[in-house]
C-alpha cells in the first residue's frame, strides 16, 4: 500500500511540474511589450498603448477578458463609444463594445500571429517609451504650442483599420495599418501629432473646415515633420515624383483655388484631392496615385514654404497666431503662381 501511494504521489508531482512548465506560446511577444508603459503623457497630450495589454491578455496560454475590459476598453471608452462605433456604422457598432471587443481579442493572436509578429518586430530597434515621449516633447518645443488630446495605439479587428480619429480625444493608430513600420513610424507620428496640436486652432478659425483649412492643416503637418526629422524637400513630399508636381504647380493651384473658401459640400474637388471626399471626380489627372489624393499636402506645404521665404525661417509658426486667410494672403503664394509660365 505504501509503495502504491509513493508511486501515485510521484506521478502527481510529475504531472504538476508538467502543467506548470508548459511553454507559453506567446512568451516572446509578451517579453517585447511588458516594459512598455500603459500610457505616455506629456502635459495634456497622452498616447495610450492599448496593444500592450491586448498581448498581455494572452499570458500563460489563457485569455484574460478582464485585462481587455480594464486595460483596453475602459481607459479608451470614449474612443470606442464615440468614434470607432460611429465611423464603422450601425452594423459594426457591436464590434467596439465590451462583448464585441472581447470576442475578437480572444482570437487576436491565433488569427493574426504572423502579422502581429511582424508589427512587433519594430520594437526590436525602437524604445517606444523613449520615442513617444520625445515626439510629444519635441512637438510642443518646436511649435511653441501646448497641445491637448489623446491617442490610442492598438490592434483593431480585421478589415477595420484606421489611422486618424474623430476629435482630439479620439485619435487612433491601428498597428495593422501600413503606417506601422520601422521606416515610417517617426514620420507618421510627427505628422499626425501635429494635426492633434493644430486642431484647436483650426476649430476656432472661420476657414478651418473649408478647403483652405484642410490645405494648411495637411501642409503644416508635412512642414513640421520635415523640420523635426531634418528632411529634404523631396523626402518631405513625394521623392522623385515631387518634380512632377512642381512642373504642374500652376495647373494644380488654378484648378483647386476656386474651392479654397468652400466647405466639403460646396467644394468637393479640393476635398477629393485631399483624400477627404470621394463623391466627385478628380479635376487633375495623370499624377501618381498617392500624390493625386494628397494635392493639398503639396499645396499647403508650398504656401508655408513661400511664407517663410518672405517672412523668415521661423515665421511658419505665425500660423498658430493669425487667421488662416491672413497667413495665406501674406505668403505671396498666389502672386508667385501667377508669375509662373
């Protein structure tokens, strides 16, 4: 009897050890994210790294739905309830409520393991805590403006990717998107964070939601990024394709200028060429696809560039202090265009 008991106890111990030492399938992914801060805040600007807890919810070969609820949904409740649920329509609203979020996160790693591993490979050479803090500090130091707003960085449900948001408190970066690469992450964050900073100014300006507003908004984001990352003119815009835009600059301006002071409803063409409205046909064709959808980026950048040529190297910061119409008129850009052959 004693011999049987000893054998039974030995088997039980071996069984327990086996259970405890079962390899964690996602341990390497967990190691990549565990030291990233849940959120990074500078002043009134916050980047919430929800993706961290989406990964940590799969520790120990289990799925912890409470981590998703308490560390992903609740800290970003406003984003899920008031932005994502609205953007993707009534039929998809449930995907961004607790039960829905829990459902697609339960199989997130299983369904997307290869892609997630590729996206998290960025962390092999990037310290996100350091990177995001630097971005937030640099943005406010270079511009001289105090920003306010919130970003959520996460892995969204399949086929529902977004980079942008609804307002300053619901800005989103889906890591499944093409913007999340080692090559583009610095550029993307500098560009998008500047938008977050400029939104407050744009909302107060009578032309902020018109063609001029979006043109200067996008142009400023490109211009700021070029200063922050010390980019050349071509690097800031479209590389070799930038020459194509310069050769057709007068045509671009003349066809979009009539819509600078019109709203989305009245001025579809300029919103079409800013990637904001697909309801009308392009008025400028034969351009590289990326550039055709972002002509206001180019034109806004050129307005700011001409303003600094006329008013001094750091004068671009005047855009935060004066009306958008005054800034445009004092840039001398229209006069410059009219003198082109």
